[in-house]
C-alpha cells in the first residue's frame, strides 16, 4: 500500500473516532504528499514519500525548539503530539553498522582521503541510504568520524 493510501485510511479512521489531533497531522501529511506529486507530475514512490515525511518531521522538531524558546508550551505539546504520529509512520531506524558500511563504501567509491571530500562522500552515502529514513545528521557524523574531521 502506498503511503498516500495509508494516510487516507488513517484520515478516515480519525474522522470516525473524532480524533482531531490525528486528523490534523494526517491531513497535513496528505497535503505535503499531494503537493510533491503535483510538483513531480507523477505518483511518488516509497523513497520519495519517506523523504516528504522526513522533511515534515524535521519541520516539527524545529517548531518545537522555537516554541519552547518562546515559552509557548501549548504549541510545544501540540507539535510534539503530531511529531509522535508522524514518527510512527517512518520505517524502522537503520542500524549504525549499516550506516558505517554505506559510508565506507562511499569513501571507497569516491576515493576520498580528507575532510575536503566530505560533500562527495555525503552525496554517495545518502544515495545508498535513500528511502531508509536515515537522518542526514547521523550520516554526517559517521562521515566526519571516518575522514578524521
């Protein structure tokens, strides 16, 4: 089942259960997925859907940080609830061993030897890990560790 179909099913369930929080989060995700489909001009595959979901999760984390700094605990609680719902839709996290293997393969492919080559290594590693819901920050740390930066 595609992510959009799953989100539509969750919207229906939330409407029947009168769950406003879930309904809001799922409608936001559906809008983001639909907008990306329109931009692309065709249906999204699973990897692209996960990228959209990951960007929404990142936006929620940033919002939580901003609201916390502003002292808006009511908005922090709402964003945290939506974040929890969105994170539940992400695939299971990738193990550090898989990330290290992808980074090692990317270093070998690109012939990287110094921290200056970090951009090429990141691009190759993220391409290998695409669609697995890996956080770029985690991959970045693994690349820095390997290249001695």
